[in-house]
DNA sequence: CTCATGTCAGAACGACTGAGATGG
DNA sequence: CCCATCTCAGTCTTTCTGACATGA
């Protein structure tokens, strides 16, 4: 997504404004995660593990909105660094059960802070009330398109 | 951008909501343009031409926020269909001057309608007042990050 | 036989980079 | 000599598809 100029009639449209702000948001979050040695998928899977508990890779991907193909690579990275444990499921030997470790929980808490900081930076220009309104409206738009 | 589930602590964040709504917006716009046989770059360049008048490809790219490399391909497509004219600049023979044709203007008007329709579909769930508020807030966030 | 799972290779897409040829 | 322009080829990144082997 290019972040440069655009014709006036495009610059005013909600779709363009949403894309631009989303780009800013993505950059802030990616930079924050990057500085913490993580990527978005890392956070998605760690958070999903903490929310739902241990799961197979396929289930993990479904819950966290990550393609099962990309779960493989992400779990590789996370387990190399000791944030998750990948162990064969004794009950169903096709499956790897992925479990959050202590270090993974700590890493997740760190990333939670990073994510919260990115939100603050993103919406720094808006007063509290407007932030809530923005979230409300976006939820409403999203619900309408589900 | 995947449009599926996500962990709860991510689903509530402004950055995630912005990315999701931006994805919806992109899909609506891309589908609309696609049905009209166009892509986003087509609109950007046609609108830029109408806004600023004829220009070299490099200038066109700068004004419209399109990479000079992609301007080449886009102008190829637009000129093949008679929407723009690409003619050598007699004053500076490195340049191609790109000009909007009558057919190009008509096409642009069609795409303006498509774009407006996509905005309506996107924000169908919001009353007029909220739409204006949303646009105002997004502009404010964007200005703060410029 | 069917379906699910984990894995890998690679496609598709969009934005961008590099270099060459031409000309100011 | 240095810089701008146009063009093409190709990289990089993220998301998604297809295929395969294994096992329920």
C-alpha cells in the first residue's frame, strides 16, 4: 500500500481514509512487534493459546485466523525460542499439540504492552470519547459485513 | 489480509478493526472496479489526469501516488483501450505526455459512480451523522501521522 | 474409502528496486 | 559529467493453493 499522494476525489473517500489509517496502524504494530523480535502471527498464536489453551496446529490456525500452512512456520519459530512446546498427541498421532510455556506467557505479556502502546500512538490525536466512538463505528461496519 | 477469526484481545483493538474494515473496503472497491474492467491504479491515474491535466508519466506517478514502474503498465492498459493518449513530448524528448481522452473522461465518470456505490455499501450500517464523524476522525488520525 | 492433519513448494498479488537506454 | 525519464526484469513480502504422506 503506497502512502503517498492521491487525487483529491480519492483522498476524501472513507475507503481511502480507512486504508491509509490501517497502513499507519500496521506499521506501528509491525514496528513494535519487530523491535520485540516478533511478528503478527506470533502474537496471534500466542494469544490464541492463552485464550483457548493447548491445541493442535490446525485448530490453532482456525481459532487464530492463521492459515495452517503458515502455522507450521510460526510454530517452528516460536518453539525454537522456547515460547511454545510442540509435542505429538498420544490420542491422535496425526496431531501436534502446541502448548504455551512460561517464557511464552511472559513474551505474550510483553507483546500486549507493545500492542497497547501502538494503539495509543495511533490514536494520540483523538480524545477518549472519540476513540470509543471510532471503535464503536468500526465494529458496527464490520458486523454489517459479516 | 485474512478475514477470519482472531483472539479476543486482538479483535477489540483499533488497529485490528481498522485493518478489517479497510480489507472490506478494499474488496468492495476492487470488486466494483473489476466489474467495470478497471483496477485501482486506473482510477488513480485517470482522476489525476482530470485534476491536473496532461503530464509526463513520471509527474503523473508522483501526483497520483503510483510508482513510476507501475505507471508504465497502467498507461499501457489505459491507452490500449483508448482512455488516455500517450504521445512524445516535443519539448523534452525523454517524456511521454499522457492525455485524458473523451472516452477516458466517460470511463472516469463511470468509475466515480462505482466508487461512490462502494462507499455507500461500506457504510450502509452507519447513519449520516456517524459517517461524517468517522471521516472526520480518520482525517484527524491521518493528519497527526503525516 | 473418506476425511483431517502436518508439511512443503510454489503461485498470486502488490509494492518496490536496479539497471539500461535515451535525452536534457 | 550529472541528472531525469521510460522501460523492463526481477525482488520481497504476505497470503493463499495444491499436493503429498500419514493416520483416524
